[in-house]
């Protein structure tokens, strides 16, 4: 057994342990530390009795209070469901303008619409709604089918070239593939279309002939001034916002082969309240009309 003695410097009894001439003092732990330690032990014992704690072969100890995280999660979930139901009922019966004017309903609709957008629209329009070639940028104020709340809602409900009988129908003629225009005419009208938005035409083309070709073939949808027609989904050609690209090769490909965008009728996939919220959210992205 180690020999205990009194340290000559501090006057404290040693534990009898010594390493290379260094002796270990037998200093007791502070009482406040001991009381906290004992309190933690007591707390653990009480917790074991009251709350689920110990695993068993067939499950676990339930505790006297019967609390568990699953039950707490279910309670929290039911609270959210009740809150959503209250706002959902309001949105279901309110018109779009009323939703947009009411702060509480607007806040709920924007949150619900953002979630629905991320789950359903982002794969095509992007998580930031900035679009990609063939899929419109929803952050700007250029709207193919109109940017009012009602316009956006109608587009979402019925879709574009979908199976819905009231779907929006927009399709650009394949002027080259159908033999309506030859290659030289397509080059001329391509350069003219570029000049509408202030871009440089290609060299060795007749822009004046392109203007005539545009008036005879394109103006019926895009308008004589090229500013488009939202009733037909015909884009504005003067704003430098290009759905498929504004370079010469891409415009020529568009005129030659045509374009036919498609969007699902979301009323077949989402409930009416969610569609309304989605319309409000999309309207807010680009400022709407």
C-alpha cells in the first residue's frame, strides 16, 4: 500500500502516489461541484422513471408520463394541418385579387406557392424561375400568355397544348420544313427579326425583303410591329428576350422547324387551392401585370 504523508510545502496529505519525485496531493473536489454532480445523477434517475429511456427486447420503457418524440411530432403536425386548413379554406373561396390584397392570405399563398413551384415547376423553369432555352424566364416582365393574376391562373389550370379541352394552343409554323419559305427567304427574315430588337443583321442578306416576308407570313401572329400577341402566345420580338435564343443560327432553326411549347394542366395534378397559391407566387416573381 502506498505510503501517505504530508506535503511539506502545501501541508496537504498526499495520496501516496509518486512519479519521478512528483507527489499527488489528495485535494477533495469542491462541494459545489459535488452537489451539481449528485443533482445530475438524481435528474437522470427521475428522467428514467418519467420518460422513455431504456431499450428492451420487445420495445422500450415507456415512462410514467408516456411522452415520446413521435407523439410530439404528430401534435405539431396536426397543428400545422389545422393552420393550413384555416388559410386554405379562405383561399379556396377568395378570388385572386382578394388573396393578393390580404396580407395574411398573401403570405400563406406565397409560401405554399413557393413549395409547389419547387416540387412541380422548377425542373423546367429552374429553382430560381429564370428558365432555360424553351422554358420562359418567370423573373422578367415578358409574358407569353399574359401576366395578370387571372392570365397566369388560366395558364396553370388548363396548360399549354395539354390534354385539357381548354388548353392554350400556341404553335409556330415550320416555314422551312413545310416548304413555305426557302433558305434565302429564311435568312432574309431572320435578319429582319434581329433588327426589330436592335441587333445586327447578317451580311449578304436583303433586310427589306425580310420585312416583306415578315409582313406576309409572321405579322398575323407577332403583329406588324413585332410586339407579339398574348392571346396567341406569340412572343414580343422587339424586347431582346428570347425564349430559344436570339443568335442567327437559332432564329433560323426556329423559322425552319417551328416551335411548339408544352405545359401540363396543373388542375389535373394539384388541388385548386395550391393552383391559386402557385398563380399568386408566379405573379409575384416578375411583378406581374
